[in-house]
C-alpha cells in the first residue's frame, strides 16, 4: 500500500533522513521506534508530504507523491493522521470537529456527516461528549476525538505520530485501546510511539530508527527478543 524508496530529508545542513526504504502492506500495523531525534516523526510526516523530501519517492497504492501530476490533496484524503497535540478546533463542538472534513472535503450532506460522527464517537467511547467543547475534555478524551475525526474521512491508512506522548500516564491506556481495536479491524496503520508494550502486542512489524536511518526491522518477537544490531540492543536495554 505504501512504498518508500531512497528517501532523503534535510533541514538546511542538518540531514534528518538518509536513504529510507520501506514497504507497508494492506492491513499491516507497522510501529516505528527509536530515540528522540532519530527521524521517526519526520518520516511519518513525509508519507503525506507534510514534510517535503529532497530525494526519493513515496508511492501510495501505486501513485507517486513526487510526480508533478499527482493531486496531493486527493491522496491525503485517504491518509488519516493523528498528531501528538490533538489539534482540535477549540471554538467548535466535538461533533463539529468530526463533521468538518467530510462536509468540506468529501462534500457529504451535513446529516450524513453527523450520523457518521455519532457512530465514531460511540466507537471511541465518547457518545456523551458530542456537544462538548474541546476545552472540557481530558487529554485522553481529546485524543480519542482526534482519532474519530481522522476516521470520519474513511481513510485507507492511519498515521499516528506519538499519539500518547502528551498524555498523563493514566490516560494512555484508553487511547491505546482504541488503536488496538482499529488494528483488530484490519486498518493499515503506521505508528510512531514510545509505547513498547503496544509495539510488541499490536505491531506486525517494528522499525527501529537511529540517526535518520532504519537500523533494523522485523517481527516484534524477533526484534524485541533477539535484536541483531548492537544499537537496537542498547536502546531496548534502556526502555524495556
């Protein structure tokens, strides 16, 4: 579903990604781990061109994002993204936040978008918050609303950029539970996270990144139990 070839990304003279080559398959959950500053979030943001790579190619279902003829916004409608900092519109109610993109971008009638929004709020366990404003939500609730908002566009792929790192520890579980349910339903997911338990339990494949490169990748059982690279072993010894 996603094919990344020879991806390079720099910010000025600082090289953030170097020759990344990754394939992500339909219904696969790929978890990206690594120390802070290793390029994980930049890699994720390149997948929908929120960051523009200097070199390489990214193909989504066979369409190159780097081709001049590609309508990037059309591709982005198939890629739901959940950010570290929720990014809900504070002046709109929860249900309005979820309805906005389907009405504006998909051109759905408001009633259809509202039905979908209520269905998704039920899915993430927040039906009672439909008419609330984001300021009244806990961090865990706000992030679950953000997931519902991304799902409202009926994306084929979900991208998660450290979705629990801004949450208090007791709120992490409620967000991970929603993500686990999406994985069970077969959603294709790329997840940047520091939650090693989630990576081990839910990931079909784990990528370990260091200094802008994919150092090692493999099934969670293999990568966590028997990492082949010394840098992976050193990282896991500190975080597990």
